[in-house]
């Protein structure tokens, strides 16, 4: 089959990114303009600031991606763009730019679900990976267990009912005075602490479900810190971080391994920002190997929000005839497998 070149744009949160991807697996460029240093001073992402910074960056990022790939827009077969879920103002910046580019260049527009993009990052990292497999998507905004039945065909097995795992990390880090983003800082600090120093709760639902809940453990940490402050007790931050991590990671591990057992799948592909967490990696690989299950992780650059993963997802949608029209709108609460305003060619 003839090579297909996708120009992809991602702007769902605080990274403006553009990439050129060939056949869903080969990355010719992946340019990311991060806003972390700006949002760090606020302790988290400020949506209005994020949107304004996307507006400033998007044109230059797309131009740089094409230049780095040594390709012109004429050779691009389709333009992929994230249209949800995410911050609506941020999504609109990338989406409107992509729609304008598609209209002016007469190229097909392919809307991509951000969560699907995270899953597809593994196709870039692991060239031989093919469905079926189970994906654990863990980031600041999302926590899902997904059974990937085929390219573009997903079954959501479990999801968070409140806070995402990464969100809990960020809020606990802020309470500890570690700053934003919290995940890497807690992961680093936890190595210096005792994971058995404090017992924090792990959410286990009584009904037959593989859903998650992380608001309880987050609140338990905040209550512990508040109690120590009221009683004038010195807090060992390393012990708090080390005790908090297993309360999150053990539940992720248990649920994803149970999913593999129920679906008779022997491969787990991890995705999302929390996939970079060293404790999650070590714990999952150790426990999965006992069951003969392979665990795959993308490179750190593919764990964060980036356009290369969107380009991979857009490619598989494109070759399966899923093309968006120019009325495509941002969907901040878009569900996986909810393809809105798509025409099958």
C-alpha cells in the first residue's frame, strides 16, 4: 500500500504540538511547545492562559513540524486533530487551525479522540504491536482500562468515577509544596521515603466493576497533612509520597491484571503521562511477568501530550474511511468510540 502522510495537531491542554507521521508508526517530526513553566507558578493549568498561549504557538509549531520532516503540505494526505476530550478553549485553537488548513489545502480532516491518541502512542514505540491488547490510560485528566479489540475498536472496561490518577498526584504534590506537575516530583521524592509509614485507603467497589476512585486517597492525604499541622507535628514529606504511591498504583495494577484475565489477553500497553512513573513501571512488569503477560510502555516523549500519537490515531481512522467534515466541533467530554460528525467513505 502507498505510504500515507498525516499532519497532526494537538492542543487539548497545555502543550501545543504538531507532527508528521507516516503509516501510523513512523514519526518524521514531533514538535512540542510546552506551557509547564508558565502554569507552574499557579500550581496547575489555567484554561484561559492555556488557550491564549496555544493561539500564539500553533502556527509556528505546525510550520516547524513540516520543516523538520522535510516535507511540504502538498505531500500530506490528511490532517489529523484532537477534538476532545480536553479544555474546550484549548481544543478549539488546534481544531480551528486544522479546519482552516484542511479547507485551504483541500486535504481531508480527521478528528481524533485524545484518549485514542494516547493508546496509539504504543504503535509508534512498538512497531509490531497489533490488537487485541489491553491498554491502561493514566494521565492528569483520564484514567481508563480499555480492551483494544482492533484498530479503532475499543471497549472501556473501567474508568475513574471522580479524580483521575494524575489529578490526585498533582493535588497531593501541591499540598506537599512540591509544585506542578506533581507526578514526577512525587515519584522522585517517594524513593527517599518508607511506603509503609502511613496507611492510606485504596478504593475497592463492592459491586462487580473495574472502575477506579482516587478522590478518597487524595482526601486522606490532605486530612493527614491538616491533622499534622493542627497538632504541630512535623511532616515527613518523603514518607507521605512513598505511602501515597502504592494506594494508587496497587489499584491500577490489580484492575488491569484482572481485565487481562477476564479478556484472556497477554499484552498490556500503558499510555498517558503517568506511564512515565517508575514505580508503576516496576510494579506492573514484576506482577505481570508472574502471569506471562507482556507490559509495553511508550518512550517518555510519547507519554506526554504530543501530536505524534494523534497522527498515529488519525492514520488508522483515515485508512478505515473515518473522515470528519468541516462542521466538526470541540467536545470537551468526548467519550472513547464516540465519533461525532464523521462520514464513512
